């Protein structure tokens, strides 16, 4: 499964960006977004099932919204009130089961990553 992510960009603090990710095959269970800042390990940001159940990291709650459009086979991550600490490469990943797991092991196909830069 290949994943096509889009929405990379640079914004100022307080701004917003929307990332999208579409797998090459049909999205069966759901998708997660992870991010990796320079010098840090990859961390969970948000996840959604095809049924609309969501899960967010504490750092994302209240600012990020993950959603799925099953007709378009696409998952979106709307990021508002962005902070410099949100600067990272963002990865989308396809879940291998039905749920909103926050662990890397819950996902079996990963996108190549898209860079988000937030300046102060």
C-alpha cells in the first residue's frame, strides 16, 4: 500500500494547515498521523477509524482535528493554533486493525512524511 500525503508547508505560530493522506488501496480500518521533530523519536498525533472514532495525543487535543472521507478514501488532519513545537515531519499510516491505537505497531503501511514548519 502506498500513501500519498499532501499539505506540507510553513506557517507562523497561530496559523493553520491541513494535511491529507490517501492510500493506494481501499482504507479498511483507519489511519493515524504521527510526527517526528528533529532529534526526537516519532510520536503519535491522532488517529481515526473509518467509522469516525478518533484518538488524539494530549499535545493535539483542542487544536487538531482528524477526519475521514470514506467516499474519497482520504484522511485529513486539520491543525489549528499551530505552535513552533509542532514543527516536524508528519507521517500518515494505515491501521492494520479496527481501532485508534497510538502505538507504531498498530500500523503497517507508512507514508514518506511531509514537513510542517511553524515559525515564531
